[in-house]
């Protein structure tokens, strides 16, 4: 993330949200294990203010090895 603040969270079976972490500018956020395995993410991400992010797909990520 280039600028802004986001909240990473998970919702339990009762629909209650549990915050995992906050990410601010120059931090990473996401679900790396699910990204690698290409399965649905376990976490949700909510922008708490105007946010500028970088995104990468798996093929481009593999090229960086």
C-alpha cells in the first residue's frame, strides 16, 4: 500500500468481525497463503481512509524470484 490505512479482519460464524491487523502506508496486507494456493481469501480488507494500493498477480509475483 502506498498511502492510506486499511483494516484486515475476519468474520466468525455469528457475523462478528475480528480485526487481525491495521496496515498503514508502505505496509503489505493480504492473505499470502491463500494467494500462493490460489484459493478464496480468509480475510477481508476495509479501507479506513482514501487509500492507494499496488496489486500483483501470481504470474508476475513468481517472476520476481
